């Protein structure tokens, strides 16, 4: 190379990915063990991808009978993958709402601190149906509005036993194309998180306006986004 | 793509390189550029960046780059407008507006004739008219441009339009700029010009200081400063190669190598990269 130059140091635009994870009793045993493994692998994959590691902030909200922010938004270098445990029931709607608030707060913080950002992602993983008395339709409207107003992308993933009809109800669309829900085949968490890390590498480096085309997943049947 | 490297007075290198994500996803390079000479001292350089969300924007970018150059050249050659002696901000603003409207009409007609949605051809456009003592620039959308005077100072000559999210901007196919003058930014620089540059946003973080961090206040802030440690060595090296007898083609080949893999990050850049650098021969 004959031509040489010095390059400036600029900070990367951030993308936040917030996982909303079901830690209710029914996830006990193999499912939660696989989910924990998947999270660790995801953390490692992102960590090994220098560029994405500087762009992608990860947050984790869990829901059972309580809603917990297990991980506030952070780059992978600033936290270790958690080991989740299970208990109680499924306050899914409250969990997803917490995530929506969390990404909105983070966006405000990006704005206040002058940081560039890309559209946030909210990923729900559940194996059941939400507790009775929760406002599914209210949440569905909130998600539809959020997707239409380009506030975030919401992706629902069902593990065996999940009520896919409810996940369908709360799934929104991008450019009139519905996004999910997707059924995880067996307990292919490992494949799912591998796909997530590849997708997040794409989403966090996207210069693509609205549309991000993600790699073809191996953890579900039929996928279009 | 028109890659003519030197006019009588200028040494100009240009390249549009496909970004890594576009290679992975098997979509073409959506950037395009065009260079056209008006006379020995004056020329036009255009950079267009097709919208990632519009599947045929590579085509739109090519059309807009060429049409803008050709129509503007015609405009400059009309008797009514004696460039560069008779340029004021209003004239340039009006000419930019009219030329880009014509280009937009051309795109609309092309889309209609070929049964396409014109939005699928969406792209940004930066147009520069360069001459030794005057630069005219107008643009819709993002990207960057700058010039260097004969004292060696590099300065930005446009402000990119950025939406709320980091990857959103305005395109020539949008309606907004037709009715709101602020979305079509036009500037005139009268100075002794030593060099100029224009680029798509895929190159901006390598050639510009685009942001910085204030540790005391804990905030990031935007900057629009051409990085002279980037441009200074490149202009020097290119002039030196030119003086050693490198042909236009050889110089552009070196430039192509540099844009494609000048450092590890440039090589890994996910977005398409276009960078034009014009240097006034001594």
C-alpha cells in the first residue's frame, strides 16, 4: 500500500438489545439451563467481535411473579453473563412493559449525552402464557405503536409450551411485514443466541434506514423479517 | 462511473467501494460518483449514497450522480451564468434547486416508464463545483465535504442532515426538500483552493472527526471537522506519485486500494465507501 494516512478517533453509534426472559417455574430444569448457556455463549460471541462489542449495549429483564432488571444496559465488557434461576408465575406483560420503559429511558440518555444510536431491539423469550388479569391487548397496542413509530423492534420467541396465539397478538410489524412470533425448535437456545449475535452485528452496523435483513436462523421453522 | 483523474489543473482521485455488509448480503454497492470537466480549471464532482432501505437505490445513485453532473454542466455553460465571476448565494441556491428538481423529475419519469416505485431509487446527493478560487456546494442528505486553502487549513463546507437515529437521513426522492429550503444546503467558498473532498457517510469516520467526548461533563458532542492528519499526507503522497510520472489510472488504482483497505477498520467497514479527493496541481 503506497498511500498512508492517520485516522481520527470517533465514538460508535450505540444499539441497545433488551432481553425479556421468562424465569417462571415452568422454565425449570433443562430450559433454564439451556437459556443460561445460550446467554453465556451470546456474551462471549459479542465479546469476541471487537466492533459489535463497542456498539451493542445489552440489558436483561426477567419476569416471574416479580419483574427484575437483572442487567442495566451495558457493553459486554462491563458485565458478566448472569445465571438465572426460576420461581413462581408469569407476569409477562409487566416484564415487556419494563423493557419498553428501559429502552425508552436509555434512548433519552443517548439523546441527553449527545450519542448517536440505532433502533433498539426488545427480545421476549417465554415458555408459557401470561398470568391472568394482565392487559394483553393494551400491551399489543403499545408494541404495535412502538414498532410503527420506529421506537423499537420487538421479537417474541416461544419455547415449547408457549401460548403462540398470545405471542402472535403482541407481535408487531415493520413496513407492513409482521415480525414473529417464532417458535424455538426443541431447546435450541444455543443456535438462537448464535443467530442473535450475528443479527446484532448486522443491526448495530446498519446504515440501512428501516430495513435490516438478518441471517437465516436454524432455531425455528419459517422466518421472515 | 466516470473516473477521469486529472483535468489540466487538478489531480482528482475517486472510488466507490462496496461495504462488507453489502458483500455478505449479496447486494450491490449503493454508492455512486461522477466527475465531469467544464474547462481546464473547473469541474463538477458528485457523490450519491443509495438508501439502504431502498432495494434499487444503487440504480438511483448512478442516475442521480450522472444527471446532476450533466445538467449542471449545461447550466454553467449557459451565457446567463458566468461562473465563477458571477456567483452569489441566491443564484447558486436557485440553480441547485432547479437542477436537482430536474434530476428528481428525471428519476420520476424513469420510474414511471420502467414501472418502478421511485422511492426504491432513493439516494442522497452532494454536488461540488470546483475551481482554483471558488467552490460551490449543495447537498441533500448526509455525507461530508471539505476544502483546504493554500495555507493548509482544512474546513468543512457542508453539514450532513441526520435523522433521530444514526442511520436516517434525507433523499432526493423525499418531498420535504422541495418545499423547505433548509433541507437543500448550498454554500459558496471564495478562497485560494488547494484541495477539496466529498464523500459518502461510509467514509466519514475515517476522514472526519465526527464526535468527541467531554469527560468533565460526561457528554458526547458532534463535530464536523475534516481530519488534516488524514488529508495532509494523502495529498502530499498523491502529488509526489504524480510528479514521479504515475498515470491517472495508476493513481486511481492506488486510491482504490486505499479506500478498500487503507487500514483494518476501513477494510471492515460495513457501509459502502465513496471518497473523492481533488488536488490543485502546483
